[in-house]
């Protein structure tokens, strides 16, 4: 019985220490590939976070100038972007010179989302998402 209580106490302490740091990201990317991220720590202790920004195709491959890179759901990914240590109740801005690639091919979001069809404008052909990755 005592062993179970000790295990429960240890797991609660681990949860408490994890819950103390609350770094959240707010990233945006331009079609030329420029990225700007704001990392906010709403927690009680220093912490850091890393993310990858992805530009995702919304339509079938034949809409895009570069059809070989895939259709709906295909993603162009940025390099990993890290906040560095963010103090509690602080904000850290990052504007890294990240490079982008899909299947090992480097290109900008504009090139990835571009279409030869005048009805499909590059900025509306893709969406952006940010995914947390290990530091």
C-alpha cells in the first residue's frame, strides 16, 4: 500500500512540474518564406518550445504548377524554429531565416502553392499550420 502512495506522489509531482510551463506559439509565414513567431510563456517557470511551420496544399495536384509535389494534404515544411528559454510571463519573438523543403527539394511557399491557372491564386491555394516538435 505504501509503495502505491509513493508512486502516486512521484507521478503527481511530475505532472505538477510539467503543468508549470506553458509556452505557446503564434507563427505566421509569408509567401516569400519569411517566418515570424511569438512564443509566450504563461507559466511559472522558464521553458522553451520548438515548432515547424508547414504550408499545406488544399487542392488536387493538377491545380499546381509543380504537380509532382502532390495534391491535397502535401506539405512544404520549414526548418525547426526554437524559442530559446522564455522567462515566466514573458514573450520571445523569433524571425529566423528558415529554409523550406518538400521531399528534399528547397523552395518558397509561393513556388509550392503557385498555379498556372489564373483562377487559382497562390495565397489561397494553401493553408498554414504550426506543429510542435521536440527541442
